[in-house]
C-alpha cells in the first residue's frame, strides 16, 4: 500500500502526515495541561478541531483502502480507531469545560 498511487497526499507520504498529526495533538494536549493554559479553553477547542480533521482524513483513507486500493491495513484501522477515541475524548473535555465556570481566554 505504501507503494500505491495513494501513498502520498499533497506530495508527502501519508505516514508523514500521520506523524505530524499525532505530534500536533500531543503538543497541544501537553501545552493545555501545563501552567496558565490549564484554565484556558482554546487548547481544548484546538484539540477538537485537530481530532475532527483526523476523523475526516482517516475516513477518507479508510474509503481509499476499501474502494480504490482493495486492501485493509490493520495498522491504519488501529490508527483510525485511535483518532476516533481522541476525538471523543477531546469533545468530552470541551463539553466539560463549557459546563464549568467560565475563565478568560
């Protein structure tokens, strides 16, 4: 599959995009859990946006696997499941923050 026509997105390997995505999620999650950002809402909003995009992109890649490539990658399925879990967790966190007393962003 890495040798297929679908192995690149915007000229870069799909795996590189995945690494960038996971590093971005990790960086925002870590930043949002430290110091003055703990009480801020924007890191949670950014995580929901990043993970929402991750769900959309993973859905696209899964569609490619099934329809165009006609092969399923178990690592890709695992990654897609992980992205969905990250999205749900980030959405629940944002929702919990919305229910808590407001802080200035």
